[in-house]
């Protein structure tokens, strides 16, 4: 006696199609978000030098691209200072910030970071240099010989 082979009902087909569509949408969304994030440039910033002279923090920064960056804040020794400055792609900037409440011994280094408007941060170590204000010390600047 031959038995009848039963095919899939329309409900079973609908369930399989729904599962395949859910997987396809999930994979598509993952690929879309991954490649969109990679295609849009992430801001980068190179901090060439950082020094603290008296109460003035001096930074030299370069924006290697691929997008313009906007500096929002600068943090040094745990204190945050607002500083708005935009640096174009390939541009170099001298950033100067007057800091208050930060004391350090000349010859030491203070940790800090530059915070961009997008929230990205770039760390640096600032060299503490002696203050140049207050005049010079001693020495008349002659040859020192007398006859």
C-alpha cells in the first residue's frame, strides 16, 4: 500500500519565511551599522608637545584628519578647563589655556587630556617648567674681566 507523502502546509512555510527574514534583517543591520561607522571618519589628534609654565598650559596639536576637530575642554591634574577651538584637517594649532588651582614642581610631569566636542579624549603629559615672569636673577652679563 503506497502512503501519501504530505507536503508542507502554508503555516509551516510562513514560519520558515519569517525566521529567514528575521535573520536577514539582523545580518543586514549589523553590516549597515559596521560599515557606516567605518566610512564616517573618526576624529584624531596628535599632541606634539605639552608644557605648563607658571599658570599657563601650552599645547601644540596637529589634526591628521580625516575630519575637522573641535576641542571642547582640556583637563590637567584632575581639573577641567573649557576651551573651544576648531582645527582643520592637516592643521596645526598652538592651544594656550590659563589654569588655576594647579601647582606643581618644575621638572615634573602632570597628566592631562584634550576632550573633543564628540567626547573623544586624547591623553598627554605636560612638562612643568619654571615660570619666566618676575625678572631675571643676578648677573650683569659682562665678560667678567677687569684691569
